[in-house]
C-alpha cells in the first residue's frame, strides 16, 4: 500500500525520464519532507550512479528513504507496531501515553493525530497509521521539546509589575558596534518583535530643537527622537499585548525635553499612561490592567498626587531642578568635572578619602516630561539597605554592570542585537508565558520576607532530576570547513541557574557526519532550583587547531521541557531558525 501511494505521488515527475537536483529537492518538499539543500545535494550525488546530474525513479526512492526513514524512528515504530506495517489507534495511544507522557488522553486524540498526519488515504480511513504518517508526526511541531502550553500566556498576569521578570534591552538603537556602529530603527523593531517590553532610548539635544537618539560621546550615527517613537508605536504590541516601558536615558535640555513630551503624547495618544489608575496607589498595577499601555521611565519631580492635580494645565517653560545623590567608588577626594547628564558641570562630592563616595548634582527636568512619569520613576541605586528603607513603590533603579556584578552577579539588561550566550539565555528565558515579555517570578522571589539565597540550596527546595538521552542529530548545519555536508559533530548540554546548578556535559565526537550523527548517550542533572534553570543545547564541529566551530543552539527553561521523544530545533548565532536542523532526544524528569 505504501509503495502504491509513493509511486502515485512521484510518477508524474518522471514521465519525461530522469530528474535533476532542483526537481528532486522540490519533490521531497511536495512529499512533506523538510530537507536542507546542502544535504540533498550530497545525497543526490552519492545516488546518481551514472554521474550525469539526473536520477531515475528508483534512485529517487533511495534518496527519499535515506532522508525520511531514519533508523531511530523505525526502531520506535517497530516497537509499538509489533514489526507490522501499521499502528492501530490502540498502539498509537499506548505510545503517546508511555513515551510522550500525554496523560489527558482519549482514543479520540489518537484518531485526530492519524487524520492530521497520515498521508495514505486508505490507511487513514482504516483508522491506522503507517510509518509514513508516524515520521510526519514525529517531525511535527507537536513533538518539539518546548511545551505548547508555555507557548501561550498561562501565568497569573494580575500581580504588581515588580513581581515579573520583564524582557529588557539596553542601547536598543544600536545594531552592531557600541562605539562606532550605526544606530538604526531596526534595533527597536526587532527587539519589539522578539517580545522585548522595556526599551532604552538615549536622548540628546539635536539641531532645530529636534531631540536625537544615539550613544553619547561615541561616533555612532544619530536618529530623530520622533522617528524612533513612531517606529515603536507601530510595532509596540505586535507580539505582546502587555505594557511597553520606554526608559529614557535623558541628556536633553529642558526645551528639548518639552519637545519629547509633546512627541510622546501626540504619537501614542491614549495609549500613553499619564495619570494614576487609582486615587491612592500603594503598589504597582499589574500587566493585565496595563495592556496596550506605554509607560515612560525618566527622572520625576514631586509626587504622583501633585502630578494628578496638574493634569490638563499648561506646563510650557516650567522647569524644576532635581538633586541627585548616588554612590561612586573613587579613591581619594578628587573633584569630578562633568557627568553624562550634565557635561562640563561640576559634581559635588560628599564623603571622606579612601571610602565609597556619594556624589551630588543638580539636574534640570521639564515639568511636561516629568509629569508623564507615573509608575516608572528612575532613581539612582545607592544600596539595597537604602532601597528597602526609602524606595517608593513607583521608583526603579538603574544599576551599572560593574556594580551589579559586585552585588549579586545579576544579569543586566542586554543589547538585543548582540548575538552570543547572553542573548541566547535571554531569548530562552522569555520563550515562556507565550513570549509575552513578562514572566511571573517564583514565589520565593516575590515574598518580601524571603530567605532565598542563590548561593545556598534552599531549605525547602523541590529539586528536579532531569535525564536526557541524546539520540541523534537531524540534518545539522555542515562545517564551514567542509566542501560537502560533513562536520565532526558534538553536542554540549549546559545548565544555567543558581551557582550550585550550573554545569556542563558533552557527547563524544561523531566524525564527518552532519546529516545523521548517532550518539545515544544519556546525561543526568540534579537541579536544586528548577524555577530559575535554563538548559542550552549547543552543537559544534570539533576543530583541533582553531577550536570548535559553532553550528547551532537552542535554549529553554527546564520547566518548559516536554517529556518523551522530542525534537530540539536549532538556531544560528544570530537567532535565525536552521530548520530542519535539530536534535532528537528523549527527556524524562521527576520532582
């Protein structure tokens, strides 16, 4: 029956005789078999017996079987079909429960899978699944490692904003080098499309009273502030409905701050949050009530009550001076001349020699811009103790990277456009909760009385024992050093989380095989704080002289991992999908 179906699908293509490489590739796609052209080209060459660049129908059948009929899938199919040619619904149901851990299962689900993936009509009508249907199911999105439930917003979104991890970007307008590279609107657009919810805008005085955006004191190119705001308005809620925070790194004069305020109001209109939601707030509102809202983060004059009372009044030309005090580590008692916010002006130092110093300076803020800051008032970080004692619910700190590393080795906001490990972790973390850019913190990080210490295993920990059998690779990207489709492939499994959970394990090297390397190696991880843990799969080609070559990676939260036989999709260093390149694994864990 399978032979009859297969011939009926392809014979028309061979009525004119043999077919070339391009037609072979298209015919494979017509058969719903995803394939990388480089691999097809290499396998085509191996099966073109006369080496004329054209193959017979039988040679095509060989190519099809090499690409589609992977041995590891055949073994699973034979186990549940009893070496028969078909899975009946009962067999498929058994596989889904025992291997895929799908517990809310009924006979109807098996029927639906058969109807969706079985390509042979006679088999489908008989409520059976052929191997052709099984390979299509196993290669589908239903068998990906990422839990489909985590691909939608499923968390409680009614808690205060500070109870969430928020996807944030630093120097969002840069698309390459931070000192010399171009500033580009695409930096904002791409970050928003990836689910980023907090964007930094570095604002400076421009000509003709038009504020500009660029990385100050560098040779990066410049963008008009209003153009940036228009682009953000267009893409703000394309990926997520939840609020966008515009963090203004504001170096503008009061007159240009007023222009910024006018631009924000005219472009965003009612979407711009410019007043309190409650009369006497004592905590931040939730992402749910702030849906489709834009919040401005900037320095602020006075209280929320005073802002509310000024609503609707003319603030043109009204400027207030704000005194800032913040800590800096400077040896001795030298005077600092100039600062990012007030170049050329003297900062007053308050301290004694040899100790951490507090600097004090005055900053001018236009009231029109200040009054657009409601729940996201920017405050310089002084210390955790000071914040606990004095920080208001609507104040948030910016902590420099050096200071942050010293405090708790915290991860700071990222340049979304800079590829590499930090962005892989960022993207992996925020896959969860529908890619909405908001992830509810675990309960032990939301409790103000928490005793949680990332450097010590929690007293009431609920550890996870995670086991991963890394079975095989599927059409991996070839090495750049290979003239065909080869790579000396290995996989590294990296666990990121609290210090005690961080670990790395790797497979052996499979030489000269990027198409279908088989490892069949099992790895076990004991994870103390699974709520904060990420698993990163990295595929490399071994290099003896220049070091290993990166081929692809995938990162996701440990608690978002599906159990059973799963496919791990791979992404390039720039975050682009490398489909159909993937890993085939078996996942099992207990709590």
